[in-house]
C-alpha cells in the first residue's frame, strides 16, 4: 500500500492513503497506525433529499475478527450483530462529525469504518474518528474542517496523551476529547480512583471493560480544578493535531460537487403575526412541562391561528406556520433565560426540581428504587448473582473471554414521553445512557466475586433520565445492602448563549435541552467527578465557561446527595428475598473441624442453611453467601460454634485396637463406622461376619452400636473388622 501522508502526532504515528481503495465512494481514507489498519468511507445518496430539519447520517464502525487472527466463536462462523463496543464507537464518531455538515444538508449519508487489522496497543476509538474525519475532509462533500480525538490517561500521577492500551489499563483517568482546530465539541470522561488501589481497568467507552472490583478505595473522583488543567493540556494537543491534519490533507481533497441544500426559509410574516397576537399562548405552551402536553398546546395554537387566517389552511402553509411558531417559542425560551434569569418552569438558573425517592417498592426483587425528579422518573431494579452470572465477552484483541460482573441496562419506552411507539430492541441511545451510568457507579462498588445487574426502566422523561438512572442506581445498591466507597449522584447541565452573553442551567428539562446550546452530564460525589459526557451544539466552549459549569454542577450534586442520604437512612431491606453475604475470620487451625472428614461437616452446613461457603486456608477468612440473611447468619453461628468449642484430643489409633462405634452409612460394599472421636472407618462386607453376608442391610442398620477392630491404615483411610 502506498501512503500519501505520514503524521507524527503525540505518542503515535498515523499514515494515510487516499484514492487507492474504495474509489466509488464520495470519500475514503486508508489509515495505518502500528499494526492497525482501518478503512473509512463516506457515501451520500443524491437521489433523495430529506425535507425535515434533520441530518440523515448513519455511522457504522465494524470490527472483523480476522483483524486479530481469529475465527468468530460460537455456532455461527460469521460476524453477526454489532458488539456493544462497536455500537458505542459508532455513536462517538456520529456525535463528533455530525456538526461538520453544512446547514440544510439533507441527503442520506453513510459513514462506514472497518477494522481490517488490529494490534492490542492501538486505540481503535481514536483512530476510528480520525479515519472518518479524513474521509470526509478529502471527499467531494463541502466539508472543510477536520475533527479528531485525543485520549488522556494518568499513570503514577503523570499525564499520558494518546496512551497505549496497556498504559490505559493502569490509568486512574480515561478522558476522550474530540474537536476541531478551534473548538472543543465532545467530552467522554471516567475516573477510576487512586493509583494505590487500582486493579487492571480497561477503556472507558466499552461497557464490558473495567469490571474488576477495586478494593480499599481511597479516592474515586477527580477534582474540578485538576480536571480543568487536564482539559487545557489535552485541548492544546487536539487543536494542534487538527491544524496539522488540514494542512497535510488539503492536497488530496476532491473537487467539491454542487449539492442542493434544503431550502428552509422561515416565513417572517407568520413569525411577526405570532409575536404580535399570540405571545401569551406561546408562554402558556412553554409552561407545559411534558413534551406531549407542550406539543398538544402548540398544535392547538396552530389550529386556532388557521381558523382565523383561512388563507394559511393548506398543507404547505401549515408547515410554514409550524416552523414560525417553533421559532418564536425558541426565541422566547432563550430570551427569558438570558434577560430575566427565569426558566420556562419558573426556576432559577441553578435550581433543582423537586426530588422524591422510594426504595424497595418491588417486594420480589432483590432491591429497587423509584427515583423521581420533576417529570423524570426512573425505576432502577438490582439483581445480585454469583460469578457464574457474569456476562461473558471477548474484544477484538483479547486473548480469551472476559467477564462483566457489573452491568447497567437502560430502557426508554415510548410511553415515558407520551409516544405511541412499540418497545423494540436496544437502541444506541439506550446503550450509551446505560454505559454512562455504569461508568459513574462502578468505581465505588467492591463486588468481591458477586455479579450485579442494574436495570433502569424510564417511566417518565423530561430531561436527563440517564442522571436519574445514576441516582436511582446508587440508591438500589444501598437498598441491596451493598457496600460503596462514596455517594454518587448525577446532574444534567445546559447553556444558552447569544454573543458574549450566556447562562448556565442546572438540572435541564427537555425543552431546555432542545432549545439550548449544550448538553452536559456530570456524575460524582461531593468531592469530585467520576464520569462525564458533554456535547456542544454552538461550535465550542471556552474552558472558563466549562469551569463555571463544573462548579455549578458540583453544588447541584451536593444538593441531590443530601436528599439521597436522607432516603438512605429509611431503607427497609427485602430480607426475605435479598441474597446475603457475610465475611468473618476464624483461627485457621479450626478449618479441619469445619470441613470435617472428607468434607462431611461443611456439606451438612451448606445443605442445612442453603448457603455457599468459601474459606481461605491461609488466613482463615470465611465468606458465606446465601439466599437470605437468616441462612447466612445461621451458618456463621454454626461455624463459630465449632470454633469456640474446645477441641477434643483425637485418639491415636493403632492396629489391633478395639472400639465401640456407630453405623453412620450403609453401602453395597460395607458400612461406614464413626469411631469415638468422629473419625470414620470402613467395615467391608467381607469383615462383618464369619458367615457370608449377601446384603449389608440384612445385618446392620444405620445408628447401630457395634464393636470394631482396627485392621490396617491405607493412607487417611481406616480399615475395620467386626470384633
């Protein structure tokens, strides 16, 4: 392969080839970095134009197992549905390149990114975005801006930009920034905790990585001040990289084709009419907090206007009127915030909506929490399992399968926003929101061999259901009596900006998300941040404004955490169904008594109390797990009873000794006899009597007392005869 451009970037070299392959696409880029090779292509459908105010862009990131010298596992030897990692990577690329398209671009567009070769150290998510951007920049589409990504890790207190995957595994920070040479567009961030407690955690975006529990947490969150400094250093490398991309790629740009853009002209006469005659109706619709209620109010307003202005009754005019009403509504929402510091629902800019929390509302679930904030409501349900309940997965460059022990599954049915839509398979948005909540909560949980599945059912949504999932998820963990190292809450921030004037909003609702300029989700404790996700709509954000937003979010989180702590004090556990685990220590010298001869004693405890028991023979640590607290407590009491009972000196048996024993068990070939100190010996059928015995049960019964003689020792086994 002939490479046209070789770029030496921060800690990475990228080589690009243009025009060698996929020549019929509108744009393509063949990218090599290390032993990783990726092809990105972009194709537009010029035969159709979508008239709605929507960019019909589809991004697909595809991994082929041959890229790592593998054949797909399982029955089907062909790649099937996308993995979570592929879906989330597609979503990251989509969110980063969508702002590049010109306003009015309405042609269906397909961006395909295929991994043809992969090495274990390459950051596939960074390379995927860089390749897609290169294909777009050099295509015949009118896109003249490069967008790329930089990932930042922190290992042993030192920042590493564009780390290898090995370095990232040992990092306490995973920060993914994307942007242009001038603007920051997107942030994905996760903090893993302090280096002293870190255990091999993998890349942030893949929800199946980083699931191994971190024990003895010291610090799970990163402070706002430190984070801003890291943003600044990463942003400098990001901006410089994009400037270099544009300079090097310019010579390979195709001639821009003439494309007809959607004519989206607002009828200013209609806009003026609505402003002059229906501002009270617009403000009334703004106050309808639910999306369905607001849509109904605006639809009724449109009908009323048409009944007065009959010349606007045809379909085309009604569409224009709808656009005019939407424009006036958006202007009113933004102006009221910027000029009066009052939001549509009457809240102050930093005010949080009312919150209510109910725990263990589902009696048969292990734990649950109904978290309601304003008109957003999440029912988060937790299920506890063992190691065998973990989700098995295998990434492209993994040597074998891994296990995901902490899962967060987020579901968003249409009824939550008043839509009559069927419940279908998991969408990209649902996967992304669940992954964000997982990243927020995972650093504070020590699973110690357990598997935890959190399922968030969104019952009502008017802004930031993902943050409701974080808050409800934390409460569900506490309602299951799971130990956490900190209290974690989430809050969605927004911003409205006109020129140099801006307003930062706490706990945004759907209207403010739709008509605002930023969607900024922050999760963490009172001390710092565990996870973050941000998308900028207005073409970038300054670090000073970002810093202000972070500290305003911190105050909002603190307020929410105080409410959560009050609810935590009132939790009543589902003791009848909640699995329980207990840890305690015993004197290791008593382990033999607990296990018993051939494991007899410990089996009896397990069967009697319906528990699982793990004992560390070296330090005497005992872990008892059961279906409920009663069984676990009973097993612990029984074990401690054995330990606290003074040891009886064992009899030293010798061949020829005679002892009275008890018939404990009858088998076809003889009977097991319990000797005075609890040791078992075998009385073979041939030794029961001088006469031939056809059936042992004809001569002996369990519980019989008989006198036996020690005949011989075979290892740890004692052979007996009838005395």
